[in-house]
C-alpha cells in the first residue's frame, strides 16, 4: 500500500510541476493490453501521462500504465509500468498529428514484486478538437516483464485517450 501511495505522490508531483510549464500537457487513456503470457493474456489497460512540448515537433512524455492482471503459471498478477520517452510529432494538418515515442520503461509484476527496466516505444495519431484538447490513439510496447522465477514475456497496449494542453503556444 505504501508503494502505491508513493507512486501516486510521484505522479501528482510530476503533473503539478508540468502544469506550471507553458507548453505542458496531461492525459488519460484506456484500452487493451496484450501480455503474451499465454491463455487469457488480453486485459483492460489504463494510463495517465504528462509531458512538455519543447516545439511543435519535439516533446518529452512520462506516464504510469496499469496493464491489468494476466494469468501467470503461478497465478493472476497485476502488471504496471512507469515510462519516460522522447516524443517526435509530425503534423499532417492543423487538426491531425502522427507521433512516435522512444524511451525507457520500469516494469513490475506484483506476483513476486519482480521489477525490470527495458526499452519503451510507441506510435500513434492525435486528432485535435481544439488547441487545448486532442483525442489520441496509440500502440505502446512496454518491453519485458518477469524473471527466471515467474517467467518472462513482453507487454504492449492499444489505447484511446484524451490529451489536454495546459497552455498551448503552437
């Protein structure tokens, strides 16, 4: 419980510090994860994210993802990930952008408190309703989860979410 409270406090601190920045954004997404554990590996995923746009084309983004509770051979277990990535955006027009992200993820399997860091990558598109609000669809690969004791696998997710620009300049 203390770890969950610590994670929430870190996320709140990240969001509040980014909220003070002129070109910052926050968002929430939900969708489906695929953990490739075997059996019923598709679960509901949810994500909170925040970032800072350095320019219209370059940003940094960090977030927390809950990838659900897939069934491991030893039992059901929650999988979560924190990530930090550089984000490159290619505007198609004033209302639609394509983007790619590359960075690192810090992954956890709650079954035996297994933690692993790995490469994080994502691609997606965003439809901008206005300069402040966008709808984003993305695919993310969070890398490897697990260890020799519980097994290893990769986890990914398709999510649909809302992105809120706190003080848009571009």
